[in-house]
C-alpha cells in the first residue's frame, strides 16, 4: 500500500514538454480534476484504489492497475472514488 500525504490533491510533474506532460497525482476521496480539454491525448494509469473517469459525458470506472486514454480535444474529468 502507498503512503499518502494528508492533502486533498498532491501532484508531481515528472516530464514537461511542449507536446504534453507526465504528472503523478494523489487525491483524497471525492477529489479530482474538473472537466477540461487538452490538445493532446491524456493517459490515466491508476496505480492504486479506484477512480471515476468521465470522457465526453461517459463514466468509466477504473481500479488499480487499469489504464485509459482520454482523447485530445474531448472534455474529460477524474474523481477519486477512494483515497
């Protein structure tokens, strides 16, 4: 099990390029990223627990170890179902 900090959202940018970034996030239960779009595909790799991903209004539930691509220019959001 991962050790989490006691903050609602913690992020750490690992790679930052003009074509996109790689960022590690941790979220408290029911916290996440509000709906937004990006000019490039976004990959979510859930490494622990559960999250709800919304892509163009469609809800996808992910659990630890699963991945999904959120296509460029489509509205998407993320919410942690568990810490």
